[in-house]
């Protein structure tokens, strides 16, 4: 088990370390959003307004971001077990009659209920608590197609997915949603769908080969050159996220990872992805799956984004930090928190609401904020105001 360790350097003797020594002035936030009567349950309406704040909060910390002003004042927590599935149900989920003969099987070393199945036709099904994946009989090729389309989608986001001859984008999304719903999980949300024809896939890979990092993967055999793709390789790539009370659940693909000073299990990203061609489902992966048959608590009062920001600045006042950082994004989400004393893979998790603050660091030489890949995030419990990094 890997532990994520949160480290703060306390070196007050070094002049280039800075500490927050002034209280934050958050009175610049628009009035009228602290004591209003608002719906207790956001499941029917959780839209929020945005209030922009751009200022220095204290030494070493600035903000230039929108802060959501919620139209509800309380939220429940939700406790449930990670998704589990039997071998029989997993096989039936992905394979047709006549394709369901198992060639080899193995137990997962981490989860006694987990398994890896290799079917007679070459397909593979892997399951571990909260996770499930399927690979077709040509996994290497499908993985390369997936990676190429994913890269294309990040560079050329499609406002309207391009229809492919074998299936409409709408039907592809429905196929993915129907498949995920059979697993009995939390509410899903379609994030992205990108459709490319075979020739477009090959042409985009040629563009990628101009990048030294991608070419290195080809040179060492990690990535293959996609040749002679035909209409049967036209493909949709679909990604999905999960939500509770219409509020997103933690997904590391879209935000910085979670740092913690405790040794509890790090939460898995709640996400799903699939690759579909005219040949059918070629790849499927789900992580952080949480059962929909859990227990919902009574709604509890939550702090506002402004109050959570004050908690964060209090933290910066009490620690000495290197350089200068800027909050660039603020959002509310649910994070699955596991019991630190229970290390079993199928132990229940509790979805807990947190205010999240994305931080970007400033380059010492240029004075500009660094690229997003290098950023981090702070997370404040929306119910207790405690710091997640220290188990709050």
C-alpha cells in the first residue's frame, strides 16, 4: 500500500521562506449570501452564482478565482461500500453467449474477492473492490487507439461529437450509461465523447510522433505504430464522472491529487472510460465505483466558500512556506473518505463534502504562475471546517 505523505518544511532561518502574518480580508465578497434561507437538499436545485475575488490574502498567498455562492445551506454525507461484482455477472456484462468460456483465472493479491479472467477468445476481465475493467482480444492495439483519441480530444475538444457511420454519438453515450447503470452505482455524468475515423486516428498519431516523449514510447516498444486501420476501427472514446446530490465526486483526472499527513487509504478517482467501435466494446474501465445501496445521513449545515477560505488562510498563518502561491479555482465536491483504522479493500467509505482550492505556484525567476500540471490543491471539510490534509 502506498502512503501519500504531506510534508511542510519549517525553516524560519531561510529568508526566502514566507509566512502569512496578516488576517485575511474577505469583506470584498458581495453581501447577502451568508444568512439567507436556502433549500436544505440541493438534489433538486444546486446551481450557484459566482463571486470573483482577486487580491492578496496574506504573505505568500493570493487569490484570483471565482468563489461559488451556493443556494443551499446543508448537505448530507453518504456511507456505502465500494462496488463488487461476481465473476458470472462480470462475464455476462461484457460478453455474449458463446464467448463466455474461461481459459485462465487468478485471484487478486490485494482483494480476496477480486479476480483476473482470461477468456478463451483472448479477452480479459479484471475486478477489485471499486474497480472493473475489460480488454478485448487486441488490448495493445485498443490501448494505442484509446491514447491517440484521448490526446486528440484534449487538443481539439469537440463541441458536437462527430457522428460515425456505425453509431450516433447519442447512442454511444446511451450504451455507456446503460452499461454503468447495470453495476448499481452512484449517479453518472457524461464528461466527453470524441469520435474519429480510422484515417484520422492514424494521421493524428503521425502528429504525435513529432513529440519526443511520444516517439520515445514507440522506440522502446511501449507504443505501436497504428497501420492499416480500416472502417472497423472507427471509434468513439467516452469518459464519465460520478456525482452525488448533483455535486461531483473526486476525480483526479480533472484536479490535483490528494495529499495527506495520515496513513489512511487514498481515495480512488470516481471515473469511467470506454472505447467503442463497430466491432463492439473494445475497452472499459471504471474506478472508484461506489454502491448506490448506501446510507444517507440527515443534512448538516455547511460553511460557505468564503468561510472555508478563511480557514485556509488561518492554516497559512500558522505555517512557513516556500515561495508564493495563488488560488486559481474554487469548487465544492464530495470526497470518499475511508476509515483509517479499517484497511480492508471492501471497507465502506463516506462521501463527505469539501471545499477545494486549486493552487498554482509562482516561478521565482519570471514571477509568472507555473503550468497547471505542477499545481496542487487544499481541501477544507465543508461541514467541520477541518483540513483534509490532516485527517479533517
